[in-house]
C-alpha cells in the first residue's frame, strides 16, 4: 500500500511545493507503515446478519467493534513518535513526552486508539493536554498507526462487503464519515472513509453529511490555478469535502496523500465558514 504512497509523495513534493512540509513529514511515517505486519483478526459475519445490516443501512462493523490488531498499531505509533520527536518540529518535546507515556504505561496507546474509535474527543483532548501535544496531531498519528491493520481488515472483510446499492453518506465497512471525495474519469463520485480508507459511490449532487439534494444549497470552489482540486460545500449543514477531479490530471495520488497535499484548501474552506 504505502510503497505507492511514497512514489506519489515524492511526485507531489515537486509539483505542489506549497504542501512540501506536510508531505515530507508524512513521508517518514509512510516508510514506517510499510514495515508493519498486522495479524489477521476474526472477521466472519453470518450471511443472515449481513442481510439485515444491509437492509437497515448498517455498516459491516461499528467503529467500536472493528477487529483490529491494536498491538501492532501501538508499536507503530511508538515508532512514529520516536521518529517525529527527533525532528525539528515545534512540538518535538510533546512528541517525546507522548513516547515516554506510550512506553511506560502499557495501556496508553490502546486507550488512545479506543478513544479515537469511540470518537471520544474529550479523552483525546485530555491525553493531548497531558503531554503538551495538539489533540489533532495525536488523532492523526493514532489513526495513521491503525491504518495497516485497517488495510488488513479491508482485505479480509472484502468477501462480506457488498457495496452495490450502498447509497449512504457513511462508510459501508466501518460507518465513519468521508474525509475526501473524487470524481473518477467516468464523472462518477466516490467518497473516501476517514478511518479505514474504503471508497464507495455517492450521488454527485447530494451532501454526504446532511443528505440534502437541494441544488441551491450545494456548490464548490477551486483554488486559483488548481483546476481539478475542489472544495464541495453545503449551505444547509455548513460542512465541506475536498474533492479531486481525476479527469483534470494525468495521474492522481491515493486520497490520503491528496488530502495532505491540499491542506491550503482546508484553510480556505474554514475561512469561508465551513467545517
Ligand atoms: Zn471506513
Ligand atoms: Zn449538508
């Protein structure tokens, strides 16, 4: 997975210098992800259960019940913290403190993962305060440390996941919200899960967060001189989603990498009152 990410990171560092620092920081992390070897976890779901889930619009797993290898994720998180605390980042001290916590308190990393999965922002904020680290950084590193195990789960759960007819604004595998979208060469829109990286088709003129289909509430803007990189927004719920129009590019990176290469669009969207 990440071998391909690194090739795209290197390409985008050249092509979009504005994103250089975010991409360079992520490059080191992606190299560490490449080495992780998560264990297979039991993923069996009875067909009758799955039929009911699908009929009711439930994802295959809820976030709290995802069968993930938290041990491997914890070891990977420690490697991230060790790697980043050696850099000249402003928060290097906080990262070092977090590493000490992770090494001395055996359940610290697991506590972080469980809080992230439960979307218990308050606990994550407290854990961040405790080590002088921005909770956003802690969440990003925690989610990224979970990703190799998520990838493993996505492979193992693929036989149970039928995305045909799935028309929800949340992930069919884990129920999370999308963090990015893309328009494929056919013009069809796909949403990308913020937690597990799954993609699923979704109508182009509909807000995935509040489901409105009222055209006058929906719109998008592009950054200057960046045709194909857009922010789709909704004036009903004031949410936005960054979208890569793949028709505008010869090649595009995985959406995790595109997300980091377009942080300036988040700034623009938030300046315009969207969240
Ligand atoms: Zn998901
Ligand atoms: Zn909306």
